């Protein structure tokens, strides 16, 4: 009887250890270890003798002291078996029968509780087949499933839609831990690259096409209907297969099919497809069908200007007479205007060079405190899209005006030139003043700058004001001026010392000889070179040239020499010599220019 109790306790310990290692799924209860024979009150839980030949020990009597003392007094035990028996049967190892069963029950209960709270799986695995993969994620978050525990494998499937679970490696209903590995097979939907037999679409009906589409789960096949006076109800009007031949048609190929709805009911109009047609064509159609057209405009990079981008209702729809069809007409390619204010000169140039930019930029340079070349104002609001060729006005900063490039630039210059410079910079956005202020209000004479009206002195720090009208001290004329500067200047009334008039030059003597009468051009050169007062008269009675000087008359060929004063009067007569080309005759004598005359020969 005691052997069975020991076996139960040992088995219980083994099962608990095995469960910790994941080898046992159920802990046996005490009912599995009930003894074959009932236990009586006289029976004890002592361990029997090892050898069967030994007689069974007598029931223990409650006065064991004497036998123990006798055994201690003996020199040696009767046998090894008896020695072992007495060691096991010491009083401290003897348990009352009534305490064994509760102790066993408590041990079992403790083991069960340890297993349940420490090692037993508590999460019940749901059935995810046919559900969305998102349901798995929600379940995993609720049960704190570790991210690394769930793996997915994708495969194409005709049975399950894209994103639905096909199968799972852990069966539904099984209890698992948060770290239990789970692999889910998830559908990618039908295989778009699987080839599909292409039927004779033109000879199919609408219901046959829809059945063919559903049966093959075609992903990009679209079937639309519209009214038609030429194709009977349910028949195919047209179809369009994009970028693939019929022999290479797959589940993912793009196919658009238009089927007929038959003739439109009385007083109804079937809308045509006006895309890429002109607004005039739509208006002509609307006039014939007795419908109204509402036109809207929109920029488009794809549809040419004047063509239809879209329409409402769509083609194939039915509308009543008197209804309105809305069309969107392309305005052609437009240019989106960005926020140009703040652009540097380089940024503006890059934007203007963009091929998509079709506006005409008209810049105006003005003085401003913004960096030189930057945009400070634009005529079209940012974010607007404008037509090609639209004029965009920009104001470009010239920065601050520079008044002088050297320290004496305006000294001796007429003050009106200074005023003109101020007017020019003010025209470009500045608000500079210039005048004869304060100590500069009185004009003075100046030998250094004797020309009346010339600037004698000036200052860029006279009464300078800022944009708010407050006085502000300028950094001087050698720096860029404040846009609200005031320039003071003083003007010369003329020289302070009266100059001595220059002496009148004495006329020089000039010699005229017969060589100066060689031709008409020779005497003309003489008169012009020495500032003579020559008059010319044509005379057919003479052979060539005749002159009167100092009261004497000479003609070509005469040898003579006369001394004249510069500016003397000479009368000249001329004729054309035989066989010579006539020379032009001046109407009036040329204005003489004084020159230095050579010294006359003695």
C-alpha cells in the first residue's frame, strides 16, 4: 500500500517538471492513483522489506523505546536489511494516515496552480481563414502577441480576395502563448499576369461579357453602357484594349467595353463623347438636340487650347431636352505664378529660363533697402495660374542710391545737374531732397569755382530724415544714401577777383604771289587759309583768273608779290580755260578762319 503512495508523489513531481519543459499537456489527478485494495485503519504507510523471504514486520506498538535501547546496546545489527528498515522506520518519518491524503491533495493543488499561473497557455487561437489580415493585427495587439511571433506568406488566390487570410499554421481553438510562432498565408488576390483567353467580344452580349469578367476575375476590365440608335440593346458598340494584343491578354490588362442600351426614350437625348472636340461642335450638337450648354475654362498641359477636357453628364448618359450639359474647355498650358518676392537675381533668372514658364516678365528697377537685384513686388498674386503670354510686372531692387564716387565729384558742377540727379533717383523710388539749406542758403563768390551756379560745397548730412520723418544722421556722401536723405549745397556767384582782359592780337602780314592764281581752287585755298575777304565773279572775257589786291590788278601768268593784312579784301574774276573742266563756283564767300601767316619775303 505504501508503494502506491510513493509512486503517485513521484509521478506528480515528474509530470510537473515535464510540463515546465512543454512535454505534458494534462496533469493527472489523484483519482488516477487510487489503490486497488481499500485502505483499513490498521494498515500503515511503512516501506516493506526488500527481500520477500523476510517476514512482514509486526504492527508497531506505542512503546518503541525499549527495542531501540536494546538495539543500541547490541554490537552489530542482525542484518543489513534490518539496519535499513530501522532507519526508515524512525518515528520522525512516520506520518499519521489521516494526514497523508490532505497533504497529497495540497501538493497536487499547488502543482496545478503553479502550472496554470506560470506555464499553462491561456490565449485561444481564433480561426482567421477568410478574414482580413487587419483582424489578425487587432487580435495580436489585444493579446499582446509578440511581433516576431507572427509571420506572413503571400500567394495568389482566386478563392480569397487580396489581403484575406488563406490558412494558418496553428489550428483554431488551440491555446497558445504570446511567443508561440504563427505563420499566416495571405492572399494577393488573382494573379494579374495570368493569361486569359480573349473571346469574340463583338459578338457577345452584355450579360455574357459580365459573366466572362466575373468568372475570370478580370482586374482592369470596365463595361459601360450608352444609348445607341445603331446597335441593339445589350450589343457591343466598341471595345478598347490598351497596350497589349488579344493573344497576350492577361487578367491585369486594361480593357474598356461599351455596350448598347438601345435607343433613348422619347424626348430624351443621348450624350455623345465630346472629349478633345471643340466647344463649337458641342454648341452645334446642343442646338440640334435642344439642350443648353454651360461652358467652363481650365488650364491643361495635355488638352490643346479650345478643346474639351471633360463633360457632365458623361457620354452615353440620357438627358431631357432643355437640360444643361456642362463642358470644361482647355485654356492651353498655363503658368503657375510662385511667390517671387524675395527671389535673388539668380533665382529669378532660373525661373524665367524654365521651359514651363510662358509669361512675359517686365522688370522695373527701383531703389530699395532690399539686396541688389532681388524682387520686391509682383503684379500677379502667388498661386495664380495664367495664360501663355501674360505680362508679369516685377519691381527689382537697385539697393540704395550712390551719390558720389569721389570726394569732389559735385564741386564745380552746376547745381542744376545735382538737382537732376536727385530727380532721377526719386523717379526710381527714392525720396531724397536737395537744396540751399541753412548756412548753404547764401550764395558766395569763388575764385576756385568762378562759374556762376557752380557748386562750391555740399553735405549729405544736412537735416537727413528717415522714413518716419525723424531726424537721422547720415553716414556721409561717400556711402549709399538713406532713401529719405537731404542734401545741402552752396552755389557760386562768380569769381571774387576781376580778371584782366586778354590783349588784342595784331594782324599778321600775308604774301600773295602769281602762284596763288594758278587756278580757281588755288585762290580759294589762299583766301580760306589766311582769312581773306574774297568775292568771286565769273567773267568770260578773261582766260583764267584775275584778282585786284591793294588797288593793283593781276591775272594768271603774271609774276607779282603783294603784302596783305589778314582779312584784306580781294576781288576775284574767273573763267574756264580752253580744254579744262569747269570748277564749281561758290554762291557766297566762305567764312574765313584766322591762321598764322608766314613772314613776307623782302
